[in-house]
């Protein structure tokens, strides 16, 4: 078995786990965009970056004098999963908020003609029961399994992100709809915390 531990941050002699300031100096990450892994939706991160106007996407890698890849100019981090659902992104949201201190936005985007609109939750559960002999009925909330109504699913995901302990209260959360044919991005709602 190959040992890749020499490539782990916590194994580097210069890395101090107890005084880890985050990776903000190496990568100026500001936003996380959650969207569907459908290749037709690949334009979503660029559309979101253009919508906000203060994002760098895709950015460029930064090399040190020895040619090592030590950073990036990209400020927008992408998370893609089935349907672009928030439930599938929560662990990554927690991880990114640990690694980066300057994150400002969480953005969830659902797109037109998404495969998650081709079935209802009970159909997905039934297929797993009938074809794979597995019960997935209690693994997720039914509202997280399919998109039955775009506005409701976007609203559900924004509310899920807001209520999750993995989301810092200071985060601004946005919900968008993206038309894969026109490339048009439409803001459906925003949840901006009030300043204290």
C-alpha cells in the first residue's frame, strides 16, 4: 500500500494544528455555490460570479519560486451533487467554514429540466426497495429527495442551510433558479442576517 502521509498538512513540520489561521491567505474564498452535477448546469458558477460581480471564477493557481502550487485567485468554491440539494452539501459547508474565515455567502441553485424533477420521493424509495432490496425511506427527509416545485425546493434548501449548525449565523444565503437553455440566473430569495 502506498503511503501518502507526506502530503498531509498536519504531518508537515511547520504546521501547527493548534494555531491554524485558515487558508484565507492562500485562497481568497468568499462564496460557496451548491448546484447540480448535471453537465448541462456547468455554467452556474460563472453565472453566480457574474451576478455578484465581486467574485473571481475560475481564477488561476499561484505557484511559489520552486513551482509548487500554493494558492489560487479563485474566490468562489463549488459543490455539486444530485439536484444541487443543500442536504448533500452540509458536511462540506462545515469543512469550508473551518478552513476559511472570510466566507460570506452560501448560494444554492436549482436548474431547469433537472433530473430530480423526473420522479417523486416515493418512486425513488420504491425503486430501491423493489430493485436493490434496500430501505432508504428513513435516510433523508422526503423534501430532500426530489424537486416537486422549484420555488419550494429552493426555499426549503435555503431554510435548511439557515437552520443547520454547520452554517454560521453571519452567512448570507441566496437561492437561485438557472435556465440551462438561456443561461439566465434568477434570484428567488435571499436570507441576509441583520447586523448586531
